[in-house]
C-alpha cells in the first residue's frame, strides 16, 4: 500500500532565532519508518500561510490528503508568531469547497476549543472530511509522541474514523484525553476519548487475534 501523504505548514514557534524546535524531526522519523510521505513548509505571515495552502489544494497534491497545521493556537485562531494570527473562518474562506475528503489536524493549543458551530461551519465551507486537534494547552514532547501515531493513522487508515478507533484505545485514550483531543466529522458528529477506556477481556483479545 502506498504511504499516505502529509502536507505540513509550520508557524514560527520561537522569538529567539537560535531555537530549533520543529515538528520536522517527527515527520522525518515517520518517513524513515515508511509510514508517510510529507511536504513541510514554514510560514510566519498570513500571506505565506495562504500561499502554501493555496498550492496544497491544487490537484497535483491530492495524494497529500492530510493537512497538518503546526503552530501556536487559541480557540478559533491559529498563531503563526507572537503578533501574526489567522482566524479559522479566514482559513475556511480560502479553502472553500476545495478540501473535499481531506483530513485536517491542528497541532495547536486550544484551537479545537472553538464552539461546535464554528468547527462544523468550517467543515461545511471547506468540504473536509474531518478536523481534529486539542482543546487545551499541550506540552511539546507529549504532543510529539501523540503525533507519531496520529499522523500514521490519519494518512494510512482506510476507515474515516480510524483516528478515533486508535486514539480511543486503552493504550492511547488516557493521553488523548489528557491533551484534550477531539475530532469533528463532516456529518456533524463530535468525538472525545474517554479517560477510562474499556479494556477488552482476555476472550475478546484471543478472538481478535484469530486469523480471519
């Protein structure tokens, strides 16, 4: 099976130009493991963000169906730098009707704490299959560990709810819940992980392991 494609646009996290924090090592790790292919671009201004998003939505990049927004955030807002931010509805207007079937991950603090109405309107306007992200402040290392699994699932999971199934499992649900992870689907359904997921019984684990 061909590896899934990720398009990542990353904001400028640090004021100090000597700082080297980036999501790029996570993308490179997943690529070396044969999990994904990726395109990574840096954006410090609204115009740069919109330029790269506009390019990504061209037909030639249709196989990069996962969009990864790696930047600071607030409810309903993406923060590219300390003084440059973009509202979700502005992003939706740019992408209007051009993101059909794409899966969008906001690797940004608190963006998914926006109201359900705002997030559902975003999906309706863009045509995206789902959006997911965090409802609270997240730690860099914890979110990076989470992303190594999430990006693989979003790109290569054939079922539209593959991220929900994996991140709602007994292994990952506690971290997903702690980070305030949630998913909103194009049909309007919203999902959050339980902090106490149901653990399969021994009989169920044996049944799942049998060849089919």
